[in-house]
């Protein structure tokens, strides 16, 4: 049975819950969007959850980042970063490319999460210069996106929750 995740914003005006087969907080994203919207330590940790099980109390606001290409042209990301409009707590990210999933931020979790046996550090090419990633034994590092998904990582380690 999937793990039930329960989370809230700092002021308590937004609460949400969802089921997750992949609840281990192992992936640290250093991209400028995650870092600036949800990553006080220079990165954000995104979880993996079933969008169909998402239940929300309260109203969220949505931020869509502008993405510039190498020529400076901008487009608006399809990714929706949900946050509390009252206290600005980052809650989750949803990408319509994967409509069955959404990615709650570990920092919003009220539920106890399992400890990660190792971490993946992604988007390191985008990290801020002041950030010194704490790379542990067994950690994997990527300048961009890893090929393995959050589901792959959990399954490879026997941590997928059915």
C-alpha cells in the first residue's frame, strides 16, 4: 500500500495529502527555479506522488517560470509550482507532461519520511557559487537531469512501496 503523505504550508491555510509509491527524499535539485522558489539550502527536494490521490484544503497560487534559451528568447514553462499565497510556502510542482504525477516539496511534509540511503544531486551546472553540495558515499551527481526517474531510483533499491 502506498505511503500517505500529509503536508501543509507554514501558516496552515493550505493542507494537502496524497499517496506515494516513491516517498524517499533523495533527489536534490540545484536548478535556479527550485533553488529560488523552494531551496533555502541551495537546492530543493522533490518527492513523487500520485496526482489522482491529491486532496487539497485551501487555495494555492501558481507560479510558472520563464525559461530563456541560449539566444535570450523566453517561453513560459508548463510546470506549475503551487504555493500558499498567504505565507509563500512552496508546496508542490506539477508538470502536465506527466499528468498522473506531481512532486511535493519535502520541505512542506508533515508526515515522517524515510531516510534516504544515498542522494542524487541534479542540475549541478546551475547551482549557485556559494553552494557546497554535501556529496556522500554512494551519491550520484549530474550537471543536468539524470536518465533514471524517481521511480527507477526507488525500484533499483527495493524502496518502491506497493
